[in-house]
C-alpha cells in the first residue's frame, strides 16, 4: 500500500510538472496580445512592438523568460508580478536596469551576428575600465556625473556610486570590480527595439543625396536624464563654426545622433572637444558616408569616391588626407 501511495504521488507530481511546463511554454510562444499585453502597463509597449521590425519575434527572444537566467530572472519576473498588483504602475514607470539592457543586447547577436562582430571590433565596445580608469585621461579631466551621459548611459547610479575618487588621478578606480568589464556603450545606446519598421529607401534620390537613405528609421539616442529613447529623426542638427564662420553640417539624422556624444565645445567649433565634424573637401558629409556604423572603421571609405591607386588617396588610420582637425576655415 505504501508503494502504491508513493507511486500515486509521483504520478501526480509528474502530471503537475508536465502541465506547468506546457503552460509555461504556451505562455512564452503565444501571441503577446493575449499574454504580456493583458497587463495595462505593457499595452503601449506592445503596440510599438507590433509596428516594429521585430514584430515577428517573440518577446522572450529578446527579453528572456522567467527561468532563462536562473534564480535571478525568476526573482525579476516575480517582482514584476508583485509590482503589477501592489503598485499603481504605468508604462512610463517601467525602465530596464543596466543588467536587463545588457541581457537584451547579448541576444541581439542571435540575429545580428555581422553587426555584433563589427561592434565588438570597434571603439564602441569599450568597457567601463577603459573609460574610467584611463590614467592619462583622468590626469587631464576628473570623471564627473555627465560622463555617464555617453559612457554608461544605463548605469543604475551616479559617478560617486561608480568611482572611488579619493587621492589623485592615478588612484581613482571603479568601486565594484565586476563593473570593469561591462560594455559602456551597448546596442541600446543607439538603437530602440520597439521602433516602427524602416521605410524603403528612396532609390530616385539616394544617388545624388548626401544623406544615406533611411538612416534614421533604426536609430534612436538614449537620453540618460529622461531614461528614454529619442528617435534620431527628432534630434536637432547642430550649427557648427570654423574660423569664425559657419560651416555646413550634415542634417542626416545618423550624423546628428553621432554628434550627441562626439560633440564640440560650447562655441560649436569644428574639431573641438570630442567633435569630428568633417571640413574641407568633406564639409557637409554625414559620418556614415565614411564610417561603418557599428565598427566606426573608415578603412573602406576612400575607395568610394577616390582612385586609391594613388598614394594620396589611400586610407591612413587617423590621417584622412582631406580632414584636418581644428583647422582654420579658408576663403
């Protein structure tokens, strides 16, 4: 009798496990309109997703499941359920932590392998340690709160939480050593997952236009202060000056997006601070006319317009023949 009782218990537990597993799988693969979007705070996000280029990708493929990261994700999802019932949560109150952002970014590689490889090889894959523990840079400028605007947009604290700034520049270090290897500029710094599908390019005008076709539809600047994305097309082009006169600055939304971090000083002088506005023969051109948008490399750009069999037009890293930083405008 005891053996039969144990057998019944095992069968019941197995049935409950199978039923729970089936329900769990069904929840993940079902149309989110009948699952995630049933929560009122998720509906606006679901509506954006349904019009985006990712509309044919299930939520869990980017955001993970309740057990995709073990206890951590289970605790996270249970916390969301508790907040849903215990608090008056609205869509604008839902913000991803840096850990969640990095988890999403790590799944981008499943579809965007080439882009991820290019990003990984470029400067935008830099880590917190490379930025904030650079002794040469720290001797010139002490890390301050605004640094996180571009280098650590999703960091969950401020510069004092991140850095131990006691002593001199050579002593400054990141407090939490696990933060050192974290990517400071992840995919979501320039991309918003829930964006409308990109428009088809205008083939009639792209050959004569200085603006790459449809460059803004997949780009969005993450404003740390607002903790939200601003579509690149909504960013205001910056007026630029050189030698006292205004120069042409590309209105390409992708170029304007780059200038949010690669920005000039308060006088808007070309070549000042972190600015890389092209001048001379390249005046008015968009960053994307030369630079690979993910790696930042411009090594293949010269051949687009010039005869690279000639030495003067061969690409030299850091020494573009027509771009002279901080040069004076000539008449």
